[in-house]
C-alpha cells in the first residue's frame, strides 16, 4: 500500500534534548512538508521541500531543522532551541505536478511531549 | 497576507440532521480552496477541493461545498450526518499571495449527538 509513515507515534523528551521525527513516503512524491498542530490553531508550516537536497523555511522554522537526502525521506529534528515543542507533528507530501492545486497526503502524526 | 477564518470552533448536531461548516477567506485574485477532515489522533484526509469551473464541488462521504466569490466563502455541507462524521474539519486556501502554500483555518469540531 502506498502512503506516508511517521514514527514514533508518541515521543517523550526531556528539556534540553534534541529529538528526530521520522517521515517516509512511498508515493513517489517530489514535495514534502512538516506541520505543527496545536489545539485551536490549525496547522502551521515548519519546513517544506520540493526536491531532494533542497528545503525552505515555513512560518515557524525557529528551533527546528530538516534534511532531504532521499526523495522518500524528510526527517524533522526538534532542537533544544525550540521553546515550546509539545505538539502534534504532521508530515505530508504532494506530487507537484500542478503546483498549488495538488492534494497533500498526510501521515498519521507524531505526538511529542516535553517532560 | 492570505487568511482563512472558520467561524465556529465546534458545531453540535443531531444524527441524521443537516450540517453546514463555515469558511471564509481573504480576497485574492485567484485562489484554490480545500476541505480536509481529521479523525481523532490521525492525520488529515482530503474531502474535496475547488480549483475552477462549477462552484458546487462534491466530495467523499456525501459532503459538498459551494464556492462563493462575492462573499469569499467556501462553506461545507452535508444533508444528513452520521456518528462516523465526528471529526475536526479544516478549510485551507492556496494561491499566488501565499506562494502557493496552504493557509489553514483553525478547524471546526463536528460533534454528532445521538
């Protein structure tokens, strides 16, 4: 089955630690995205990548980093510089054949809690 | 900057009753409009999207939405809801003013009362 997988489903972090969230897709999509979801605020874009070895900051990139070494993988690192990292993180991908009209397909999400 | 407003944070309705979830966006030369659904503790799934053409768009699970350019609205409707429709619904817009990235509304929780 084609789709997007995110791991782990739940992640607990101590303050001051970096953690990496995994996102893998087998849809052969060019574009991948990371969103943060907080209650009552909708989705906010952290980073996106339209091609391997290239990525752009979204609206709330501070305290996060990404890499795109392979087309199918787009891991997100939440660094200790992120002041309030407790949230639900969603990864998405799209084909980029039509630009802004492409449907984004989402993974099941990772819930990060800072202890 | 482009923005999306979902006017209701929660909408309670009785099972088998009709429902409308409201979405308004800031005006732009050209926009593309989307509705996504999120079931509890899951990712989002596309319900429907408006790109061009007919202003009435039909989606999955019996949902439909109407694009109204003069009122800058894209309200989602279903004539008869089921308990399985319990979820959070997100409206999103993209266009040239957002560099073709999706701008998301805050979401509306649909609560089905038995």
